[in-house]
């Protein structure tokens, strides 16, 4: 089974190819030489993920999936959420986004947060499926660790002494929101592939 992953990021493709069953071959937009920008104008993660997956499906008429991920902080009423990648501005760096979050939280005692991933899978115009993955934790007062990307250095998953930024890639992958979402999609694809 071949699935198009609506991304140009080779690191994401490698990460996901390692998670999905061996009979699934993941193809990126770069492999398909598709370079048309996909506008992400949705009001939430679900809308953005579906927008990307539908756009690519309409182009190639082949099974496609997309993901959108956001950090949702309780004291900020779910922000940065769908705006996580550009929270401090359209071309903001990871450091600038982290600094904005920490500045907005200040000394706020409620540091509860969660990473949430939404996968949108389009098998046909009539077969559209959504999968959610969560990782619950807290935002620290300052960055710790140099691994990962985005908000990883300030996010400490519940039950762990390390931030995502202090974990190895395998440690993070074992508990990450993306892994949980892809495990759900994997289970679905196994059933989907089986004779019905």
C-alpha cells in the first residue's frame, strides 16, 4: 500500500516510515515533485490537517494523509494551538515562539499543557478518517535540553523528569503525540487492508 504524506519534510517522512507497518510505503510531496504551497487557513488542527490532505488527494487521486500538531496550554486558553509554528510571527524561530509563551505565562502557577496531533486520512472522496494523539504535561519556567524542535525544551511530559528537549529521539517517540496518532491510524489500516 502506498500513501502520500502531505509534507516536504524528509525527517518527518523517515520518522513516520519507521512507525507504520512495512507493507506501507510513504511518499512525500518532494518525491512527487509537488511544490505548490498549501494554504493552512483552518481555525483548528482538524481543519488544517483535512485541508492539506484533501488538496493533495485532489491533485493525485491517491490515498493521502496529513498531520497538524499544536501545543495547547490551559492558562492561555488553548493557545498557541493551531498557531504553534508561527505564534510569535509568520517567520518566527522556535526560540522566539518559546520566548513568547514563557512571557505570556510569566509566574502563572497553572502550567498544564498538552501536545495534540491530528491526522487526516483521505482514502477516497467518501472515505475520510481522523485520528488524534495526545501527550499531557507541563510547561517549565525555562528551556531545558537541546534536542527536538519547537517547544520541546519547555515541555515536560507527565511522569517524566526530562523535557522533550532532554530526551533522545527514541525516548520521545515512545510517548509522543504523533506516535499515538499514528498507532491509531496503523490499527485502522490493518483492518482496512483485511478482507471485508
